[in-house]
């Protein structure tokens, strides 16, 4: 199921995470965009849960790196650096637990890294 960019809110994240985690597609992904900005965060289905896949490509993404690292420490999440063959560096974290627990971790990431709140419009794009 391909869901094109649909607008929504922070409270809807658990719905999308549940669909990502429960699907049969091993290449499933979810991208959450913060409306009105160039900011986004992407997730891949992982056998252990959901993998956050954060590229360090743009200046803005590089500026957010330290916040992401701090949030990983605060949530006690293992952060891995991944250098792809195309030269792009990614920061990866595996979020484990139920879809509700994973969604709560993602909400915290969005609030603490991007300044999202309950009134921030988000864009959801996924393929499950």
C-alpha cells in the first residue's frame, strides 16, 4: 500500500507506525515531513522494530546532528553511523517495542529535535 503525502498531526503517528510494523513488505518505509520546512525524518521496517534513517546531507541536517545524538542518549537508544557507498553519512537508530512505544519515541524525537508540537502540521508518506 503506497500512501502519498497526506497531512496530519503528531497524534496520528502511532497509526502510521502500526501500519509500517505490521505490513509484510520488507522494504516498507515511512517519511514524516514537518510542513513549512525542509525537515523530515524517515523510518524503515526492521526485524527488531523500526529503524530511524537520518541522512547528514544538507547543512540543516548536519546542524541537527547533535540534537539527534542527545535525544538518542536520553532515550537510551543505540546510534550507529553508516557511511554509504554514495558518500552520504547516515545516523541510524532502531526503535523497539509496540507500535505505541515506538510512536512515543518518535514523538519525542520530533518535539526535541524539530520543535514540533500538537499543532504542527506533518506530512506522511509511506509504502508498506
